[in-house]
């Protein structure tokens, strides 16, 4: 019986750590094309295949087109946010090349808790 209890505790611990990793705040600031971050800033093309570490990230193949809506700033400037079809998420800026700039004047805004949600099926997971 103690061995089963130890296994259950270990599984719960792994589950909690995985959840925390997939919901941590990546940056407190982001740059957008407008104050609501609803306007596409640029159109980029993937230069390499990318598979993100969790469901907050956008997966893509080289050659695919992505619309960029925000860029994390200050703490983590390497990550941009964009969409490909119905998929939306973070990706490293060095995995794409800018094809067209749509918004030249960027505004810097605070991120929100919702910026870092992770969708698992029909559940939203927040930090």
C-alpha cells in the first residue's frame, strides 16, 4: 500500500510541475500594433520547422506564413506571438523572416494573465 501511495504522490507532483511550466509568465511587457493587440503587425514566413515546448507555442513548418500580433519585450524579446490559420501562439523570432511590415509604430503594453493561458482540450490553465 505505501508503494502505491508513493506513486500517486509522484504522479501528482509531476502533474503540478508540468502545469506550472506551461503557464509561467514569459514577460511582463509586449509590443503591439495597437493598445488591444488586435491589429496584425507583420506577415512573416517560417525559415525552419518549429515545435514548441507546450500548447502556448505555435508549431509550424518551413515556408508557412504567419501573421504577427505582438512581440514580447524587455525580459524576453526573442518570442513573438502570431497565428497560422486557426492556430495561435508564441514562436522564436529567429525561426521566421519578415515578408511584410503592416504596422511600423509599435506600442508597449503590460501583458495580461490571459496572454499566457494554455488550452488543454476544453480547459484553460492559468498561472
